[in-house]
């Protein structure tokens, strides 16, 4: 019961993760933003292997992504990318069985699927699935948010091209 609020907020975030930024711009953040932050802190704690990372984050003089980079020793873009992937990969592992993943793509010491089941409805996010053939998708993402797709390779493999605004390059 102690973590019920965190699980409920995480479920709000995971219902539509492309609509929620991990970086809270004003105030204490929406409930969904706070759910994303809780999941991110659980991820960081697992990656560090202990709760020390949480103490270091709250005791630092830096703020925001600079604080996270300083405490973890990792680049924000890489850390965010790995955390975002871990969110969906945890579900894929539970559905498909063991997948060979590097530790940075896992919630270590935290059972994300169990936490969400305890929260009520299980994993709420549903990736867009393209089984095979040509497809096109477009949309916009908030900074530090993610969208999830499962792309089937069919018989011939897959090639993916991502573009930024007006077809330009995507920033890191």
C-alpha cells in the first residue's frame, strides 16, 4: 500500500508515454510526470545497485539533467534512451521469455511488471505494431518522452528511416 500512489502515477504515465516528458518544466509536475520520475528513479537505483544514487541526487548542488549526468557518470541522452527502452523491454521479456539484453536495458532489482499488476491493471501502454510491408507513421514527441513501435521483419529484414521536423535530421 505504501507505493500505491507511485504505481498509480506510473500507470498514468505509461498509458500514453508520448504525451509526457520525464523533465518536469514547472511546479511539481503532473501526476503522469511524477509517475515517469518514480520509474526513472527506480531504474537509476537498480542500475547503481543500491539507494546511494538517490541520496547523491538529492544532496547535489547541480540540478536537472546535469545532476543526473554527474551522479551517474552517464550522458543524459544515452541514459534516457536506455531507460525508455527498458520500459517496453521489461514487458517484452515477460511476454516472450528471456531476451538477451544488456543490463542498461533492464530494471535491475525492481520488478516493473509486478509493480504495475499490484497497481491494478497491469502494463497499460500498447506499442503500435507493424507486422510487415511498407508503412509510414508520423507524430510529435515532447522532449524526453517516447513512443513505442514493434516492427516485424517479414522475410527480407527491415530498414527504418527517422526524420525530424519537415523531414530534416533528428537531433540526438
